[in-house]
């Protein structure tokens, strides 16, 4: 699933506005975290609150444009 970063992490390993591919691990972890390759090329778990889905991001952009 593609997700868009909406908030920087404290370690600056992800970039606000950048699209990442989130990989499914298991039901429990996927409800709380996204497993992505960060900007350093490392695979890591990041809090779901740092991301929205690409579809949600597109909807938000259209609403901002009034479409």
C-alpha cells in the first residue's frame, strides 16, 4: 500500500510529503505501524499517525482545490 508522510519523525529518516510503500507484516503490527524503507534505505516500523494513504492524500488535495 502506498502512504504519504504527513509529519516528520524525530530522527528525520522520513520526509513530509514523500510517498512510501508500506509492507504488510501481520495484523497486529499493521494496525499500529507502517513497515517502510526510509530515506536512509533502512527497513523500519513507523507510527501510523505519521502517514495517510495515497488515496486520502489525493482526496485532501482535491478538497483544498475545491474540486
